[in-house]
C-alpha cells in the first residue's frame, strides 16, 4: 500500500522485494545443527513482538518446536505484567520452553499456572547455558525460536553455539562486532 501511494506499481514493488534480506536478528532463518531451523529474533523484544513470534513458531512447519525467550528490557513498571502476558501465548503445541534471564523466568512461572508441563520448561540465567542445553538435543525437524532483548540477554551467543555453520555468524547474527564481545 505504501508503494502504491508513492507511485510504485505492484509489479515494481514485488521485483524490489525479491532480493530483500532481513537484517540480522529480526526473524532471520538460520541453518541449525542436525538439520534444525533457527528463527532468529535475537535483536530485541517487546511483549507484542514475542507474542507474534510465538504465533509464527506455532505455524512454522517442523516436528519439534522450541522457544528460547529472554528478558524483555526497558519496560519499567510494566515489566512483570508484560512477561506474564507473554506466557498466555505459550501453548501445549510447544515442545519446550527455555527462558533466559531473571524476568523471563516469570514467563515460565506463569506458563505453569496455565497448564504448561513443568517437564518441558528450563529456566536459565544466561544465553550460554541455553546454547549448551540445546546443543545436544537438536534433531532433524526441530525449529527453535530465539526472542529477547539485547542487554544482559544476548541470545545471539546461544544461536552461534547451535548454528550449522558458526563461521558465518559474523554475517548472520547481530552484535558480532568486537566492541560487543566485551559487554556481558
């Protein structure tokens, strides 16, 4: 619609979008180990983007669906309520829920209250722990969603650990510049 309003024909718009590639960390598709698929939403997160990402994961073709959800930062007094709101989108269709960070653990707690099985939840503090937990359990047909805020979460670190080709991380993942490596 924006294109049409600006004098771009539908055909021209389609042609321009054929080669469009999402920037790293904004729901990019990445090959994972053992023929798994990574949905990389690690750049940042808000309640609505996490909820929409979970819907995408639910409808994505695959045999096993895993959500790795990190803290959503900079929400102020809405922080607790926002993390609990996200939990309402965690359904029994999800095979495993991994939370990363103090506030993300609220998603796990609230999911339990809504009937999600405790045996399918891992509550972790760091992205490295998430990568380690996933590394040996990925199988063909697994689809793993990563969604969280950048500061103190850095889910791209876990993604790099389970990528089929980690040597491509510099081009495929966000925050791969040297100055980011110094930040915890």
